[in-house]
C-alpha cells in the first residue's frame, strides 16, 4: 500500500503547519479547528494571528532563533489565541514544537505542531503578555535566573513577575503556584 503523505498531513491528530519566514504556507484541518478558522483564513498569514499580542509574537521569534540554531528544533508551552468563530479572541494553553529545515536560518522554512492543552489546563486569570511568558517557564520548573536568560530580562524582573503571579493565583509558595498553573 502506498502512503498518501498529503492525506496523513491533513488527517494528523495534531495541528500541523508548514512555514516560511514566520508565515503559514500550509496547515492541516486539526489546526484550523483548534484556532477556529478555515484553511483560507490562515494560509498566507503571519503566525502573528495566532498570538494574543504582537509583543509575544516578536519576543517568541527572537527566543526561537538561538535555540533553533543550537538544537535544530524548538518546543514550549505558551498561551495562544483563537482566530475566528464563536471563540474568537479566546486564549488557551498550547504546546508548540517546531523544526527548521535549515537550523542556521530557523525562520526561513519549517514544520510546526500545535497541541491544544485547554482540556487539561484552562486559562483562568487575565495575565499580561510578560506574565504569560514567565508562567510558561515557571511551569517548566526553571529558576528566576534561567527564566531571565530565556526571556532576556534580569532575574530580579522575573522575581517581580513571579510575585505578581503568586498574588494573582493566591498561591502560598512557588510550588503552589506551579500546581495552580498546571491544574487550573
């Protein structure tokens, strides 16, 4: 039996995107359903349409480059935004993994997978873009210094954002914050 790669791409049980210069060249049906959009609404668009803010889109792009250069792939969990339909503008946690076709030019072309984590982890609090980024790293168990390096900010600034998150989530400690982020 011959494998139909187009059908496999279209029917994959995870959102898939082929990209070029941070624009969507092609995507599968699962991605369209996840973001509440049609293929025609997404193909040709910048990945920016999937982010809650332009700042998060820009900072993520900058963060991806050195990691892709070193490893050839990138993965994280971040808050994304539904594009259209009845849930337009709704934010949700998403696991994103990408592989560059050429690791020295990571945004030139690549393949990306998107997994909607909202069934396991809902976005309950209204967070700023930077709080969302810090929260994603806190859930990975990173220290303030490690988060600071990843986000190109000082560890003291990370500690301020971590304190805000603890206050917003009513957590009693960093471990409690992680638990609340993961279970809410």
